[in-house]
C-alpha cells in the first residue's frame, strides 16, 4: 500500500484498527469528532465495537471495563473531554490497565477555543487526575508520525500495563497529509490471564481475577505506589524518545519544541543556517518520560548560549526543560496561545534576541 | 446424611464486614445461589460499587472489578460490549446509583445494555456515615438532614424502578425486598429472572431491593425491619414494573 492523502483524525482511527484495536468508545468534541465519525463506519466493517457514550465520564469507565477484560481498547477526545475522563484515567492508571487515549488538544482553560494548542502539557505529563501516577505520553509532529505512534502505543500500553496518551495538537488532527500505513500488528496482549476479568472459564488457571484500586491498609497502598513508581522509573530508562535537528553544528542556541511547533522551528533553523547562524533542536517524541539527559547534554555544549522552549502554551514544557538543563545554560520560553502559532520569522527573532554575543 | 442446605460455591468463606441486621448478606447470598443454579460462575464478572459493598468481591468467588462512585454501569457496558459472552452484573447502593451515578444507569438502561443491576436501596449513604441520599424519605433524619428531609428544599425521594420503567427500551425492572422470608423467596425468583434475561441476550435488567441500615438509622435490626416495612414499602411498593414484552 502506497501513500494516501488523509486527514489526521481519520488516519488515527485507521491506525488503531491496524494496531489490532477493534474496540472504541468516545464522545464527540471538536476538533477530533472525525475520529468517531470515521470509526462509526469502519469498526462495524471490521467486526469491532463502536459506541458513542453519554459523556466522557462514562466513556472513561467503558474503557476501564473493556480493558479490565484484557481487550485492546482506545478513545479519542479533546481537552475539556480529557478533563472529564481524568477521573477514570486515575483509576485506570492505578488498576494498571492498558488503554490508549488520544488528546487532540485545543485551547483552554474552560471551553477555551477549538484551535490548535499545547496547553494540556501539564495535564498529560503531571497528572490531571488525582494520586501518584503517570501516563506514557507521546507527541506526534505529523500525520505520519501520529499513525506510527498509535501503532506503537498499544504494545507499549500492554508492555507496561499502563495508559498511554498521544498528545496531538489540533493541527495534527485537522491537517491532511500523505500517510503510509505499515502492516497490521499481529501481536496480541500477552499474560492477560494473570490479571484480567475475562471470565474464569476463559482461563486455564481456575482462581478468580480482581481489577481494583482500593487499598485500605497504609502499608499495602504504599507498596502499590512503590510498584507504580518502579514502573515509571523503568519507562524513564527505556522509553525516552526524541529527535534532534542540526545538533552536529556549532549551534549557539538550542531549541526544545514538539508537535506542530517543532515544524515551524525546523524552518526557522534552516532560515538561520542560510544566514550563517546556527541553532539546533531537540524534539521530544515522548513528553513522559522526558528526554532529560539529552537536553542537559546538548545545553552543556560549548558555545550554546541559550536554551529556548517554544510552545503553543503559556510556558509549561519549559519547566521540564529547566529541570533538565539544571542551570548549565540560561533557559527561556516563547509561546503563543488561543490557536495562534509563531511564524518562522518570529522564532528567528526570538532566538537571536536571547543570544548575546555578536 | 444428605446436605439439604449449604453455602453456594459462588460465595466465599470470608465473614462479611456488614453490620448486624444489614440486608447485604442475604442479597449477596441470593445472587450467589442464582449464579450457582444457572451454572454461570465461570462466565460471571461482578462490579462492586463505592459504598458499603465496595468490598463485595471478598465474598464472591468469581471475577470482579471495582468501580469508581456511580460508574459501575459504564464499566459493565464496556465489559459486555467487548465480551458479550460474559455474564455481567453491577451491585450498587442508592448513593452510588441514584445520585452520582444517575447518568450512567439511565443511559445504560436506555441503550438496553445486556447486563444486570442489583440495586440496594436503604435510603442513606451507609459507608460514609449515614448522610442523606436521593432516596431518603420525607422527614427522615440523617447526618446531613438533621431536621429531617425537607422536600421543599431538596425534593421528593427518587423512585428508581419507576423512573427507569418510563424508558421505552425493553427491560426487566422490579422492586423486591428481603425483610421477611416470604419476600426472600420472591426476590430470588426476580434475581434469577434478571440473570436469565441477560443470558438470553434479551434486555437490561434491574432488581431494586428495599433494604435496611440499622446502624445509620439508629435502630436495632428488628426495629429497622419494622421501620422499613412501615415507612419504605408504602413509598417504594414491591412488584414488577417493566417486562421486556
């Protein structure tokens, strides 16, 4: 199968099917409703499950129930919808269920707007729901990458028995780009008989399974929290993904940006290079775990005078950039919100304004 | 000598944490007996609520999931949609189902989800210490209605069986109780019917139980049964409110 032109939202829906996920529960919200519309047609064709829930709150628990049976399941939503699902996300993280969430982010807070944004960085990477937990968060910068991340997300969710979130800004969902699908995933969730409530008759082992999140005993809850922490630490060791751009140059500024914003930054870096000014970029592909060490290393390079976090938010990822750089280089933030996106010229001017030596 | 009465296989050996005079124990047993008699323990998945029955899974011997407050019907929907062969039931109290989970139960019933709900109505939030519920009777004193439920302020109690029966989608909706042996016999038939409808793939089914909470009502077990019969049954009449056809 060659490349076809496809809208991001529809490509995400198709990618899930090709990843072997035939269960989809969702609630309509702009700018991602096309996923539900697409899958309302495609899931029945594939013999899968499509259900439009009565609210994102309910959808969150439909995912819990389905994943608790050991079945592959996913949803798509956008910012206010993810807020409503955040209760379930906390329970899903605690019960260690492999669910994939796609958040096609729009501007906030509140109803905000329907234009692209990266304002849900904190929500995705630092919590959202209550309690000590983390999602594994991936951030695509193109429709093609969104497809690839969806294909990767399911096996990762199953490997760690942890919810995975794909954080795409509204442009990723709404934009049409050429996309190529890889072969269908043939892997199945393994070892689900050890924990899933798939019915005792389904399993060889005859004791029953429980999917629960209540630990009334302080010691038992702490043990659970420590086990979760060990899992998140393992993700930090094994799952950090990022891309570099112009990193082998004698750059004077290091840009950190992700998603749509990183594409603008690439153009800006090319434009600066043509003028004889070198800047480099690290583009996190996973936001949790965050590429802490690669950023620290790149910021420590001789001649690097500034690290700038470009974001479609009022300064969220910059906090992770600061803790990565650990004072080895000045860290700045530049961003826009409400659906506004910095132009390459604006990026160039900003970068140069932070570089002091002539 | 042949055993004529024994613990159902679906029920565990663990002593329950329920208070003396609480009806959860009897209702658990009815569910377990029905599961044994229908031979569905190996396909059964129960969903425990938030409330006194949050630990219900300790007393059953088959697969269980534990819900967030009120969300059990959404979880049952998720399970049943992806595994229609499993036999799924939610076990919920009145704070859980009639207050915070009202949205989930109405929509699950209206979609005709093929699972069963056991709804235990004792007019108060038991686990959190006896606060007012949507089902608290007019004038009934609770820890958050110390002067008695003022219906001018918070409205009349919600009759769940009647409310769900107003939906057009086919369903089996009944209200039962276990306050006396004669009621228990009838209630078991209703529970069995509810599960049978599910097994036949026919409809959503809900059995509401008029129940007691001696501890939070401040009554002895005997007084509580008497109070429930005298005060609850007139407002929450027993019977079958909706049949699938």
